[in-house]
């Protein structure tokens, strides 16, 4: 059996030179204010035992990691019907490109590019009727899977996102013109940004992902959130599409289904074994946490847990 | 010298079979209500003598013909500075495509595609400060060049456009994300639609275009609206970009600088001689008035006034 | 009446500062060897009187100007059938882009981008059966319209083009895969390059274009080469598509139907009055002769002969 | 422990209704002649024990499966230098699109789209100097990893491919124009087609892939063909890019690194455990073997060996 504690101690040491490389996201002022040199890594096993290094209780903006939770929720509600409105294939384009969306008549490639997550948010809005009710349900879902009621969103980040969210408004309006947004564009985009501005620690994120490592069933509470097939789908979309235009790179270096956010967080699952979350705000050139990606790579190399 | 009256009488007769071909614009309910079988043609010479056939006093929605007036006005205010924000070349894409706009970093190809006219509207908004003041100045400009105070906009068309204007909102938001829209997106797009919903008759439109046939100077009032060079620019952009993806077709068949609108109107100028307006609501497959284009073709063929 | 001689003398003087701006085409060694500081301009009227300045007898590579002659020839053979295989609209993309060609299933936008001229060459090859016979007929056609048997091609340029012609081979193979090239790709592209490497002086080019200024009839020999409608088509395509991605710019500054080549030549017609050719090897950023474009602009400004 | 024999027997039965769905590749006559209703599946473990159902000794055209072998070979020769010329990310476009290639300056997205495999072939040609020597080395490599000297190519398929290979010639010429093909285009494309026309049975293919399931070392002969890191790379590229525009779909349904060919074959590896090959000529709408994909899905479902 692998010695997780020993491996984390090694990572703690070896990650140091990477903590000062890369740049934090600065497209909105609220994200640019974060301390750039932070690092945390949390692992949790099916028996609930957890291993942490660094600032594992520091909350940060989960940003695109929220896409995993909204996709899961919508898949649970709509099942395969969801795929009529959002695809499941890698995009081969930057995360916010309009080109493919126009050629493909407003159907986004997958739920992890912005356009896809906006459509997913629209499906939730249709189900939960109001903006507030939708966000409350998304947040409650995250609280439930985290087994933790103390999770909320960062109002400043949310407002800052919306003030600079013209490209996402362009994506949403374009999809609306193709008939692929059912609700008011402003409501959809505001809810999308609110989801992105939820703040969590690595300890909380690792806990929240555990059900995805276990066929949709939380191994601690035994609550089934989604079917085994749906969990397989979420994991396979994370592996092929979870890191924008660097998904292939991540698959090679890390070899685990995962999803990153520009806030510096990355979540990953080792199917049937554990879930992992890392945090470090400086990003590499593809917009993924530089030290976070490296820490995950070190982990799978040392533990031999890469799926390849 | 050509006998305009005789030519118009011939056109009146020959155009009959074309009046029932094509379909009216129906993307907004307000435009779909127009009587589809109407036809009018108006010509005005530099001495003020005018020639008309059909329902030449019927007002219709000028739609994209407004782009000629807003481009003229903005060119007059900003001169060559305007070209930093909007190009002067044909687009080779449908009038409302986002693809080229994304690859070219939010700079529209020319002022006669939607994105270009939206940028032009934004420049006017920056100059005239408020939405209402901007529209008033555009309308006043049109009243002045038409020598006619009795021109207004159709409120129902305007509101209907905005309710279905998601693609234009997508274009405007995309350009805003590239920094090429300075004002509030909603204000810009609303003003753009208000300009499009101005209603005029062919008699009024022909009169309004006369200064463009005469180097920027109204030959009747002798008022100079723009420089000779600017008038040449407006005319050359009309010739190369005036009819979306059928500009080459129009240049060949009609051989005059012109601009069409989905309301069924087309304006054209014979440089140094006259201006012309036609109206017939049914459109060909490129979105230009079918009988209107044919009438103009018959006119240049019979009169020998094509520029080629 | 305008004094052409006086205008040309003024141009001769005013053009000096422009002769040393821009860069010659250097994508093939054979073109890069030309003396870059040359200039010539030739005008010919319907009565045969001709006006020349500069090195008007120096032969240079006509390059894309050959597209006017092959399009004319193919239009004469196939009439409207030709448009099933090549369009008539501006492209809004660089002259050798494959993107539009792929999205539009191998049908080039117009006969003046490379793909279009390659299809036109293929239609001639189908008509004249062999590579040699096709080129001989193209050359003979040029000799006839020039009323000059002393015209040939530059073998070194031709071979140099083919050695570096990978992008044109890519275009031709792509169109072949869509079924829009009937003959052997290598034969078509070699013939295309041979046409491009025909060498002519401005005096010869001005003479060759005269029939296009006169509805398809050579005003000196009275020979009708194409119908009036076909001549109108060639002229309107020159105006809207004659200068790649600077066609709108050329339409504004010069205001005449024209066609440029990377060898430094430009031809233009003043419908019903004259034809013009200029030559100066240094190119502007769009690949058109810098001093040549300026000389034409000076000419239409001074003579008032712009069509706008 | 799973009972492979029992699982294969179940698959043999359950696959029947799928054998008559889909259509065989018919873009070349030579492929269209194959018996469409065939099926075979072969599995081999690290100890050499093998399990087979169906026509497991029938040789078929491996087509794009050859891309795995040429990529492996080139990676072994050039190591990371290879990535300067070919990427490692999913493409989000059909396998033979030119659009992305033009925008990305002739650098293909990954080695498993046609353009990428053509570049890989070019690197081998540079290394082995001649066309024949290159193919001999590729074939020998395949013979070695298969531990089987009785493998050859199908001359008729190879010639038929080249006769209809215009799009691949377009891709190669486009890359050559960007400087990303070093050898003669014709030689590169001919060698590429020769590689594609190698014929193998599922038994042979499963054996050939075994080293990729075991970190680059053949577990039977103990020969190390590539490093562990290179094997991880080949597997991760297979998972994210192995099935053209259906890679995400395959990752979900099958959950194994794999590569398909239009000849009806698919290879896959279960890291650290086994390699698998299936064959059935009828293809689904993405060009992958329909029954073959289904058989692999049944296998991972029944065995629980999906990586997710």
C-alpha cells in the first residue's frame, strides 16, 4: 500500500521552486487581490481518512470547478436529454471561443467550456424556476456532497465577474439566438457567475468530489447522488475536456480525471480509491494552476496511481 | 439625353411578374405584417425634378439603409480616426457572422455589416452623450438631408427588433470584450435598432441620398454635409459592401453604389447625376428586395447609366 | 477635355517619393531579382492614341493580372455555366486562404483569388485538352487582344513558382477532393503558373485591356471578344475583388475596375474611355504595387475619372 | 479475478444484433470489397495467454491504427523534439480538416489526425532517408512488437488510397508551405498510405499492443521498446484523441486508451493488465467500427476494467 503521508511530505518540499512561477488571473480585480504564493493539497479516502498539506482550510474562488457540480446536477435531472443541448467532446479551441459555437449552431462542445456551463446553468434555471432558487439548490448540492453547511459565495468576485463578463454575455446571446437558452440571458449569466464565485478550501473540495470516485455514491454517508453511468460520464468528460486547451497535456502528466479553475484550484479523482484537491493561485500559460498541476503530477508519479 | 419618364413607365410594366416572387422578412412580427406586393421607385435629379412610380409616398422601415446615414454622420465627426474601429473591406461572410469578428479582434470588416453599424452607433453615442440625444441627432440629420421634417421611427418595429435581437447583442458584447464598444451595450444596441426602425418613403429616401451623388453637397440647397473625399468613401463602400454577401452580384447587375434594407428598400446613386430609391418588400435569397433589385437593373440597362 | 499628357507629367514628378517605399515580392528568387525602383504608366484611348511615362517597354511578370485574361476566356467558352464552379463575390480573406474553401465545399469565392484562377485554368484545360494547347490558346488570346505577336512567358519565373508552389498545390488538391478540379492537379497548377509568368510591358497591357473598357469590343480592330454583359461582369468582379483584401481600399482611392499582380503591375479601365497600365515592383502591405496604386489615384483625382 | 473466457462468450452472443448495423468505408474501392459482417476479438495477457472469438486470424487493413505505431517509433527517435512539429491535444474538428491547420500555421493538433500522422511519417523519412527504407523499418518494428515475421501490406489498398488521396495531398502541401514537411510531399504521402495499408489480424494486433499496456516493455520478451514516460504519452494521446470527433464518446463508453481505423479495427490497452483488438468492418457515423466499439464497451462493463 502507498504511504500517502510520506508522499505529501515529499511534494511539500519538491513543490517549493514552482510556487513562484506563473501569474495569477487578473482579468477581474477581485481575483487579482489573492496572495499568489499559497499552496494546499488535500486527499480523502473512502473511509474518511484525510491527508492535507499547506493552507488546506483557506477558502478560494472555485471558478470553473463549479462546472463539475452544475453538470452533475443537470445530468441527474435531465439524464441523456441534456446532450441535445450540450456535447461531450473536446473542443480544440480556447475555452471561450465563439467560432465553433457559430458553426455548430449554438450547441457547445462540452459542459466544461464556458458556453457549455452557461447552457447547463440555463437548464437548472428552467428546473428551479428562479435565479435565487437555482443558486440555492446548486449551493445546497455542494453543501450536501461536502457534508458541510459552511459554504458560501464571494459577492465581490461575483459582481466583478459580471462587470467584466462581456464575452460570456456574447456567448449566451449567441446561443439564445440559436434557441439554446430558454431563460433571460442576464439571469442565466448572473447565476453562472454566482456559481463560479463559490469559495471553498481544498479540504472541502476533496470531500465534495469523493462520490465521483465511487460510482456516484458517497462512500462515507452511502448517499447515491447520481448513477454509476453518470459518474463515469462526468469522469470521462473531466479527463478529455477538463483543462481547456491543455486537456491532453494534463491527461499525460497527471493521468487522472480532473477539473481546474482560474482561481488556482484543481480537483481530481482516482477512481475507486480517493479524491484530491490542490490550490495555488499562479497559473501556467493555459490558465491552470502551475504548482497545482505539478503537485498532482508528482503524486501520480510517486504513487503509481495514474490511470495510464 | 435619357427619357426617365419613359423608362420608368417601361419598368412599371416589366416589373409586374417579379412582384410576387420572394418572401418578406419575417424574423420579427412587426415586419411580417407589411403588404408584400407593394412597389415604388423614385428618382431625383440635381435640379430637383423628380420622377416616381408606384406607392412612392408609402413609408416603410428603412432598416439597414440607416447604416449609410450613421456611417456618413460618424465619418463627418471622426474622419479617418473612425477606421481604427471599423474597416472598409468586403466581409465575405453573412451580415451577422461572429467568426471574422473574433479572429479580427473585434474590429468589424465594414460599416454596413451589423457589427460595423453597431460600432458606428457607439461612436455617435460617445459624441452625443445620451441615447435620446444620439437618436435625435441621427433623425435630424436625416430630416435635413431629406429637406423634410416629417420623418419619424416606428416604435413597434423598434421594440420587436430588440426583443429578437440576441445575435446583435452577441456581436456588441463580443466587441465590448475586445474594447471596441465604449458605451453601455444595451444603450448602443437599442439606439442601433431605433435607427433601423426609421420609416421613410422612396420619395424621401431618393431626396435624402442626393448629396452623396454630388460630392457631399446637396445640389438643391447647396449645403455641404461631408467632404468630397468622404462622399467618395461612402459610395465606394456602398458599391463593394452594400448588399451583404451579394455585393458582387449587385455590382454586376445594377452597377451603382447602393444599399439595401430588409424592409424592402434600396437606395442607389448615379454619381454626378441623380439618386434613386426603390421599395418592394419581398426579398431574394440574399435578403435584398427582389423586385427592387430587378427595377434598378432594368433602369441601368435601359439608361446606360451603369458605372461599368 | 482632360489633358492626359499634362496629367502624366505631373504624376511623373509627384510619384518620385513613392518609388522607394514598399518591398518587392521575394517569395520566389526569380521575382526578387527585378530592379525595385522602376516605374512606368501607359494609357490608351479608343482611337489608338497612347500616352506613356517611364519604362513603358520593359517587360515584367504579369502574375495575377493573367487571371483577368483566363477568366475572360473561360467566361467566353462556358458563359454562366462557369459560376457553378467559381463564385463572383469578394472573399474577405487573404488571397490564398483554405478556410473559406473548405467551408464552402471547394467552390472558390471568385476568379481572382488563387483558388478561383486555378479552377478557371482547369476549365480551360478541359476545353483545350492538353497542357501545351491550353497555354498556347491563353497566350494567343493575349497576343490577339494586345494586337502584338511578340509576347511570351518567363521560364525561370515559371519554374521558380512551381518549386515554391505548395500552397497552390494544397488549394488544387483540396478542390480536387471536393470534385471541383477535373484534370490532373499537377497539369492544372503548372499551367496556372505558366499563365502567371507571362511577361508584358505597361504599353502592351494597356492595349490588351482596351476591349474591356468598350463592352467587349476592341475599339481599334472592332473585333468582339466577349459580349457586353460579360465585359460588365469582368469589370464588376475587378472592382469588387481585384485587389485581394484591399479591394475596398482600391475602389475608394482609385475608383476604377482594376487588377494587380505581385510582379508590380496593375491594369485598370475607365469604362467607355480608356485603359491604363502601371508598373512599379515595390508592393504595399496588401501585395499591390505601392507607387502603381498611388499613380492611379493621382490620375483619377486629377482627371476626375473615378467612377464615384 | 475476472473470467475472460466467459465474458467473451457473452459478448459473442450479445454482439450479434450490432453486426448488421452501420456501413463499411467506401471512399476507396479496395476497402469496399471486404465482407461487411465479420467480427473478431482478441485479448492477450502479460503471461502470453490469449483469448479469441470470431475470425481472429483474418487479416484486414489496419489503416489509422498504424498511426499508433509510427507515433511510437518517431517518439522513440526524436523524443520531446517531436512536439515542435505535432501537438498532443484533441482537435475538435473532423480528422481531415484544413481549417485548424491553417490557423495554427501548419502544426497539426495531434499525431492521430491525418495531418499529424503525415508529419510523423515525414520525421521517419528524414531519419531513414528513403521511402523504401522508411516503410521497411516501420514494418519491421510492427513485426518485432508482434513477435511475428508474417506481416505485410496490401498493395491494392495502398494504390487505391493514393488515387483518391487528394485531401491528404492538400494537407501535406499546406504543411509543406508552412515548412512543416521536410521531404518530397509525394514520398511522404505514399509512405503514409503504405503504412495505412498494412494488414493484420486481431490476434496480431492485440499482441503488437502489449508493450503499451506494460510501460513500453514487452512483458513476454522483456524487450523495452520505449520509455515508461513515452508509453504513458502514447496511451494518454490514444485516450484523448484516438477516435477523431468521437474521442469523448469512446472514453465514456469504453473507458480505455484505444485507436480505431476505418478498416474496422480497434486496438485498446488495459494499463498493467492486457491488450485488446477487435474487428468488424461496419462503421458508426464517426467512422469507428460499430460492433467493435460495442464489444469493447461490453467488455469493460462486464469486467469492470474501465479506467473510470
